[in-house]
């Protein structure tokens, strides 16, 4: 029986491959060859057809087990996976003739200018964000954010210690609920209370450390946080408690934040659903629809913020891993410029695509966290020459003077329900005085492939010892992803980084004419969880690649991106909108973000929500 199944598994892809190869012969003929032979300095690129779909089945249960077994045999490596590589166009780099030198790290240096007036302006804006009463307060539901906590502390209504006790009770309840939320996977009562009591004393003595003093915060499990285990979503890493904080954790402590624990994540950051069936983690639930995924890989941070466990969480983003879960869970996600916020103390799974960013209840909160965390880190080599982080014009009443770039062909490559609300959001920004300019984002299919090759090759390289030593302790979908990654060659990787050079050059030209680029956040809403996903996990390459469609440009080139919730599907699932800007220009994103929040007329309360200030 097993032999028959293996035979069928080999024949189906082979037959599909034969049909597919017949269909694409014309594409790989003279026209495509002419398109892909590029001269250095030539900015023109290929046509603007919509992003292509892929051929790959959704695998779970026994099918996933069988596939992973076959994929990691000689037959799988020689026959099965090469077919999948071709069917999903991952061999595209091999047909390109790119002359540009490769860019292995998307670090863009910026002249450091000491501007004390600008620094003061940023401080004034943060004060304004935390002091002013919102004019748009409604009678409906609203997430509790940093300002709500500060109001309670400053008025004496609550102390950080009282809030900490509420959080501990909520953490206990969330894990006992049906189904368990599984947003925070490691927490310690004594640690939480110790930080909270210290903050309470500072408020009593009027000696607070920052606007984050007493604010509950969680960090994704790929950050080192004392005294928790640095498991990174696995069962085999972090066998001993950490004794040294990541840079971000250290800065949060220095700011007086209450670290309530470390958040769940997809194992080793290898997917975008958030599915993680292993015994330490289990799959977190989407607070809006508990039978739907949160998105990944920063699944726990997004779920924790949306469920009210904390108003701020910190994640990492190598392929949309902050922005995708933020969109699916109806909260705000900011991916900083590559190197803007130090990832020192994270497991360096992909050194050229990963950025750090906050997931928050509002753009204002994201701006506050960003202003505290964004600065050079002597322990991290990239971003040392970054300009000072500013929040210029964030509180401007309109968007006059801003030029918003939209590639409508690319923009429309999403579900109709997502497109409808995102188009209306663009119109809303126009009404506020911004001008919308149509731009062309060249070679987005090449960008897609180049990003996949870069992130998977770097992860496979870093995890090779783990793959050999802990293969059977890894989740099935992780093994499948790493097996696929083993198909990429050194030439693939170099060509992908040549493409990175081209794409960064295209973006420099585009940003000379517009201030930002607008897209939907994710082409679809959060997918449903199947029962078998909870026990064996799942592998859905179609969904993974599709969910990253609007994310990969930022990760490949290092530009910043902000995701803001703007509405809901007919089923009540959140829909998000993305703004991307040039390197180091997060200020533009944070100026536009609040205007997008105004577009969402009403915030719906998640099905799972805890009000820890009540």
C-alpha cells in the first residue's frame, strides 16, 4: 500500500509537470528570453501582468507526513521537488541574465544630521499623542492603548501592580478557555509583579522612565528574554532559561515596560498561518474568529494585542511576519527600515530580509514604541548610520502635499472584498488632500522569486545543523520548507541578490516622484483552521506565497511598511491596508496611518477580548 501511494505521489506531479512544461514553452522562448536579457543601467522591465498563481496542494495529516518523508529522500530531492520548483516558477532566476552586481544586504546608508529642533519636535508629538483626548471617541468598542493605561496610572484609578494582577488572571483564563488562546506561551508571575511593583513606585514618586512605564508588553519567542526559554517556536531550542536580554527587551526594561512574557510563533518563522502543533506552543487562535488562523510568523504578538492581553507586542518580519498577523487580527503592524530597530538577540534565521517592528492597538502607539526603540545598536552592524527617527507632521490635520503611488495592476491582485474596501481607503486619502499618482512596480514576479530564494536559502544555511540533528523534532511543515530550500543553488542565490540590486534601483526612481506606495495588506482574510492542522500542522505553499504578495517588496529591499486595519469582510474578519515608504522615512507612514484609522468608521470587538483596565 505504501509503495502504491509513493508511486502515485511521484506520477501526479510528473504528469502535471509535463503538461505545465508544454504550456510554458512559448514563455521560455524568444520573447521571454529577450525580456530577461537585461543591460546594466536599463530601468525598463517586463510587462505588468497580474501576479501569477501557483500549483501546489494543501497538505495536512497523512498526506503531509507522506510528502515530507518522500521530499527528504533521494527520490524526492531528485524528482519530486525539482518538479515543484518548476511548477511554481521558483526556477525563474535560472532564465535571467542580470548584469548588476548582487546586493547581499539591503542596507541603505543615510547621512546622520544632528537636529535638536527635530528631536524636540518628536518629543512634543509623543507628548501630544499621550496627553490629548481623542476627538473621535465613540460609544462603540475601542481597543485599550498606551494612553488609556497612562490615564489610569496618572489619575490613580489603577496602579501598574493592580493591572499586573489582572493580566495574570487573564493569562490563566486564556489558556483554560475553549479553545485556548495560546497567545503568550511563557510567563512568570513573579517576574510580572516585580516589574509592575517597580513601576508603581516610580509613579508614586513621580519618577517614571518613559511613556512605556507600566505598559504591558510581550515579545515574540525568537527574542531572548530573561528568564524565559529561547525556543523560537520549537521543542528542541532553549533548553535552559536565558541569562541575557535581546537589545529590544533590554530597551523595554529601561523604558519601564512590564514584560508579561514571550509570545507564540510559527516554528522557526517558516510560515504565514501561525500554525504550530508542537507540545510547547499549540496553534494560537484569531481573537476575531477563533476557528481561523492568526497569521504568522508573529502569531502570538498579534493575538495578544487583539485579545487585549497587552497594547504592545514586538515581532520580527522576514516575509510579512509582523504585517500579515497584524492584518488578520485587526491591529496595527509596523516593519521598520532594515536595521532601524536592532534584532540583536534574535535567532539570525535570515540576515538580509528580517526587520523588527511593533504590533499595537493604534498607529499612535506604534509611533510611541518606534520613537523609543529605533536607534543604532553597537551590537548590530546594520543601521549604524541611520538618521534620527522622527514623527514629523504626524499630527498634521490633512495630507496636503503628499504624493501617493499606486500600481493599480498590482494593487488589484486580491480578493474582491479586499479590493473594494482598499479602493475606498485610497479615495479617502485623496479627500484629505493627497494626490494619487499611478506608478509601475517593475518585475514583481522576479521580486517574489528572489525573496523566496533569499529567505529560504539563508534559513536553510543557518538551520543545516538543526536539520541534521533535530529533523524528527521539527514540525512537518518546517521539514517541507527546508527540503524545498535545499533545491536552490549558489547561482540562484547570487542571481536573486542581483535582482535585489535592480529592484532597489527601481524603487529609488519611484520614490523620486512619490512619497509612498499603497497596497492592500494581504490579498485575503484569515483562513479557517482545519482540525488536522491542530495535530499535524499543514503545508499550503499556495496560501503562503499569496499571503506574502504585498509584503515581499519591503523585505527584499529593506523599505519600511505600515499595516492599518480599515474594515471587515462580510464574515467579520479584519481587512488591512499597507503603506510603504523609502528607506528611513517611517515618518511618512506614521503621518498617513492615523488618517486610515479615521476611514474605519467603527471598530468591532473581537470574539475573544479581555479588558484588563476594567
